[in-house]
């Protein structure tokens, strides 16, 4: 009887061990299967803040709002990641400034890449002044300084207002950093308009120095004129006005830059197989539309609050739900909101 009892106990232990092993095997098998079902969306991780912010917004919506997806970021320059996208190693570039690529329309026409949507089409660059220079600011006790300043050419009447500390007989126009492509354009435009008789053009050493020049003048309520663009944290935080110029045409631009800067459309691009492989995400990206003002407000939020990219993305998802809820189905909206910390 004792032997039979021992045999029964051994048999019971073997059954328990086998059951546990089977459970472990099934659990591992399920995890492997679930892992295998996960689809990865690869985004180009380009370094500037607005591109990184858009990546973070997409990542949070895709991973939390859609089942079975994860997002991977691959760092690189615009040129490098664009080639990787064409080769199929990257799925999406969220912020492509098309004016930097003369062959962009050819690539789209020939199917080397797909334009999923337009990210920004209301961005601007040119010569700007703080709005109080023209209109004043009653709350700050600032009277209008140049009420008739409307265009770039009007600057000829106001050189004394924008006096150059290094050359008081002339005004000063602050240009972009020398490493950028824009300074020669601004300098040539000033000569073309005959403004070099009244102004010196001084280049900021870095983008940080350019921003500091404008923000420093703004905080003091002083006159300032120079090159800038949107969207930036500057345009999100401060009220600045773009001086008008002649409407853009190739003919005027090629003749001494006698017109406004060419308009740049910023697009979202995908590799050619993406829409077929991920139709729901493609649909989402085709509706993604972050206008310059909202983008500038988010960049300003980051600057003022010293917020990280992820924090700014969460802020956008909470505070701008009326914007992004138009891009995705209602269930995706709710899942994304539920996942916010």
C-alpha cells in the first residue's frame, strides 16, 4: 500500500510539473504570438523641436489609440532620412520642407515617395517687427513708433527709429546667422530696394543669438527689425508683424529678390508601400494638420515652461482635443486620452 501511495504521489507531482511547464510554454507562446502581431511604424527622428514634437504626438496616438502598433524613431538629417524612406527603411517623415528639394514634385510624380498630407501651409519668412512698433501697446504704455510702416520699402522712412548703435547715422537690420542660406538673400534685397543707403545689415551669430536679439528688444519695448520666420517659439510667445512685400513671382525673385519670400509647403511623406501596409495609419496622417499658430504656441509652451517634448505632446493632446480629434476615429481619441498620465 505504501509503495502504491508513493507511486501515486510521484505521478501527481509529474502531472503538476507537466501542467506548470505547459502553462509556461503556452504563456511564452502567447507572448511571442502577440509580439509577432505588433506592427512597427518607423519615423524619421529629425533634430529640430517641431519635427520631434510631431513625432511624439503621432507616437502617442498610434501606440495608445490603435491596437497592435508600436513606433520606432530613427535619427538622421533630412537628406539621409529621405533616402532611407525611399529605400523603405523609414516609413514616415512628419516634417519635410519641400522648398529645400527642387526635385520633390518629380519624386512624388514618379512614386519614389507619397505625400500623405500637408503639415503646414501658412508659415512665413521675411523681415519682421514687433507689432507694437506699428500699433503701440496700451497695456505696456507703448505708443505707436512707426504707424505708417507697412512694407519692406517703407523702412526707408524709419532708419532713425532702428538706429545702429555701431553706426548711428544708419539704421540696422538684423539678419540670420552666417551659416544659413538666407543672409545673402536678405542683403541682396536690401541693396535692390536701395535700403543700403539707410541701413546696415548685421548678421546674428547663431539662431539663439537671433532669437535673443528679438526677444530682448521685445521685453524692453524697443524697436527691432530683422529676419525671422514662423512657426517658432518667438512667434508663439510674442506679437510680431511680417512687413509686406510684392507678391511672389519667379521673375521678381530672380531679379534681386524684389518680392516676398517663396511660400514653403511643409508636407508629411511616406514610403510608397506604407498606405497599402497600414491603411488606418495612412488615413490618420492624411488628415493630420498642425497649422503654424498652433505649432508656435506649442513651441512657446515648451520654452516658457521648460517642458520636454513628451510633456508638450501631452499638453497638446489635452488642450487641443478639438484639433486632433478631427484626424482619427472617436474610439482612437478615447483610448489616447485614457492613456495620458
